[in-house]
């Protein structure tokens, strides 16, 4: 999906890991902006993730953030993201994704109904059980 960032690597695992992280970042950006405003704490979490991605692939953080914003604005649906997640994510990575999304949603110390609705929708589409979703929500809430 994000083939513009692909560069020759010794291993496809590095590329897949990068795309997993980038997909998570785009979804987290959607969560952060779903209530109409990205708070400073939500932005900080997103920037930390972008920084990790930047170091892994040797691209500028601003360039990665611009790509995330472009994908977010141009995305009509989450179909491509969900397809990639279901195809390439392990169960552990799916759980980690949802945990990250909850962390972003709670970063400003309040959970907006649109943030929760979006996380629940993603979790459902990637076939996570409600019990896992609730455990991760509780974990993020109590951080």
C-alpha cells in the first residue's frame, strides 16, 4: 500500500515492519483527528511513532508525516488499510495496533465517542474479540 517508501533492503521483513507501522500511524492519525482537533498530547504520540519510522527507513520525519496526512485526507474508506492488516499483521501486531490506537485516543485524557467508535470498527474489521478490545481499552485508560 505504501510502496513509495520501499527501498532496497536485505530483507523483506524490514519493509513489512515499516508498512505495518505506517498503517498504524495513519489509523492513529484518523483517531486523533476524529474529534475535530488533534491535541498536543495526541500529536506527541504520533510524532514519537513517526520518529521511530524515520530512523528505521532513513527518511525525514516531516516527509513521513506529510504522507500520513495525505493518505488520511485522500482515504475514502479504510478498506485498503483493513485488507493490509488482515493480510500482513499477526495477532500480536493487531493487538499492538489496537493498543496504540487506544493510547492515542486517551492521550488527551478523554475518550471522544467518535474515537471509540472508530477503534471498535477497526477492531471488528480485523476480527479481534471484544474481550481483547476491552482489556486494551482498560490498559490505555489506566496509564
